[in-house]
C-alpha cells in the first residue's frame, strides 16, 4: 500500500519557470490538501479539495493553482516561480474532515523540496 | 493572532524524562485535535487523535484537550532518543482543513 506519493522529490527552478507537483493517493480518500512548510512557519495550507472536481483556497494560495480531475490525484501548479516559493511542499489526504466522531486523520506524502533561484 | 499557537522550542531533555508539549487555539468551533510527529526530512505522521474534550492514552503518550481553556497537551513518559522529532499539533472543525501549529522540536539525549 503506497499511501500518498509525491512527484518529484526534489526540484530546482529558475525564477519565472513553471512546474507541476503531482500527488497521488491510493486510499480512496475524498479530501486532499497541499501544504508548504518553511522554517519557523509550520505547515501552511495552500489549497485543498473536498472531492473530485472541487478545490478551495487555503491560507497562502497566491501564486499557486490546483486541479483535482481524478479522485486519486491532486496537482499543484506554479505558473511563474518566485524565490519566495522555495519551500518543502507536502500533500496529504483524509477520509473526510466531517461528521462527528469520524476519523479525520490526514496521511502525508514524503514531501517535495523545491528551490527557486 | 494566529489560530493555533505552539512554542517552537527547541526542547532538550534527558532520556527517561517526562515531556509536556502544548498548543493554544482561538477558534472555539474546533472539535478534532491531533498530534503529529515529524522526523527530519520526512512527512508528518499521526501520533494521537482526540475528538472534543478529554484525555486519551496510548502507551507512553497521553493527549489532553481542555476546550474551556482552548488548550491541548501531549505528554510523553519515559522519553527515548527515538522520540527526538518535531511535534505538530493540528485541529479542525467539521468540513474544514486541518490547521497546524508551528511545531515543537524535541531532542532526547541518552
């Protein structure tokens, strides 16, 4: 059982370049999330999705776009990378963040280390 | 004020010590409270999960939630060097994404 898989694991971009980070989960989870983690800032939510074809903005959405065309995949795009987007990006998925008593445990991928120079 | 506050540490303790990690929060609607453990260069993994108020124990770990004070704690008994990691509190209400604290870095020396 692979869980949550992120591709790529490492990437170096030049300012202005674009790229897409791919997240795939094999647990049939409804909810998927993209977070970024920076020193001293913790995990900050970029965008999330509550189901196929739906996305919503999180705490720090500017400069990023997402798509959830298939239930198992959640893509994070950077249209024009900036040095401020240098970070470790984590994808996560969960069954729901819903009804009382339901397990809302989020399973995380291993992260993508992105450097923008 | 950030929704979830957590002292980043670092916290250094000797092996065998009792460790107390804490978070405060401002949103009284939060219902689900979690503690994640993150080893260096790895993704976070769930350690403890609590719904609403109360205590939960799992081996050497105890999670406490005091909703009246908007305060949650994680206690680690008989701490081991393998407990050295960053501990993140996380919480949410129904239908919303998890909000994380900044994480507390713990180092347990043998």
